[in-house]
C-alpha cells in the first residue's frame, strides 16, 4: 500500500465517542508527506483514571480544545480519497463512528485497514503484537507510546512495511 492515512485516537473514558486526541499521518507514494495532531474536547467530557494513566491527558488539557466537528473539518481534506489504517482497527473505527453519531454527522463509510491483524499474520514469532513491539520489528522506535501522533506514525511505518 503506497497511499493511505494512518489514524490513532485516544479516549477520555470508556465511551468510544470520548475522543480526546487524534493523530493522522498521510502517506503518498510510500513516503510520509503530512501529519496532523489535535486535542479534542471529549463527549462525554470527563476523564477516568485509567485512560488518563495510559495517555497522560486530563480535563485541564482539553478544556479549551475544539470539539470533534471542528477538528474533523481540518482532517477531512487531508484524508480525502485515502483508505484509513489503524493498529487495532476495531477500536479506532468504532471511535470514529461513535463520535460521528454523537455529533449527528454523516459517516462516509471509510475504507479501513488493520495493521494489528496484518502483523499477527506476518509476525507469528513475536511475543505480542502491541504497537511498540510490531513497530520495533519493522525498524521503528516508538518513543512516545499513547501519544496519538506518535502512535499514528508508528502505524504508518508498519503499514508501509506489511500492507
């Protein structure tokens, strides 16, 4: 796969619609050509302890952040015509669909690929298929795991190698 957009969401709580940050990496011709990161005011707007422990974000971080429709208006032109790629597609795709539903936006039925599923087929020898493990196997050192842009970049690197 030469042209795609890798995407990663972090959530504030157990509701899939509670996206609080997004990272997108645009790949064209097999090269990273653009990236986008934004904090998002989550809906519903509360953070649970466990999610904050994972990504380090709190309500104070997103208090002044834009709501999802404003962020997506910036992302949409970047990803137009591209398939989306995520590491654990069921999570990121369900977040995207949930937040579209919450804001009553028409979901464009994006084509989604999963580097997690592909890595399980390709790298059966790995002890696990977590993003940082698979990224390392593909020659990428993920230093800021659970930062949406860093995770999207690691996903893009993996996708370039195995999709």
